[in-house]
């Protein structure tokens, strides 16, 4: 009888954890490393710096914004380099489209998953096409 209660409690715990994991995935809208939920917003600003963040992310810091905007795994999958991105964008006016969404890891919205980067008339990166328009 005691073993039955322990096993029953274990299965309930596993079920609750599984349900929470599924809900978290649905609420954050992340599927295969790409954002699928949320609304896309577009901003324009001057690039102050480009740095590496997390797992090979190319992180853009704009002079006018406290938030940062990143190309997810941009230094790994898209063959960008920090030096190349800095040379291409530092001090220049850029247009960034990013996914605005609620995330349990960023409740204040300080970071935006970039899906498009335009410098002047040139599309440098477009996630929806799956490849960068610019390669070094």
C-alpha cells in the first residue's frame, strides 16, 4: 500500500512537471530555436556596439535604447563575426525588426530576438529567409 502511494505521487509529480514544461514552451513561443509567438516590432537606431552574448548570439546595443537586440546563434549558424558586424554597423543607423514576447527569462523586455537587420538600403539579415543576405 505504501509503495502504491509513493508511485502514485511520483506519477502525479511527473505529470505536473510535464504539463508545466509544455505550457512554458507554448507561452514563450520557442520552437527549434526560433520565436513563433509574439508580435514583430520595428525600431531604428544608431549602433553603439556589437558583442557576443550567450550561445554565439550577436548582440546589438543601440545608443537610444536600454534594450539589446540579438541574432540568435548569429556567430555560429550565419557565419557572422563580431569584427565584421562592428565594421559594417558601428555608428550607423540601422532598422531592426524583432519579436516582442513575454518570456519568463526576460520579464522586463530588455532583450529582443532579432529577425531582420537593415543597414541603409541593404538587408543584412533576414531570419524568415533562413540565411543572411550578407556573408563575410
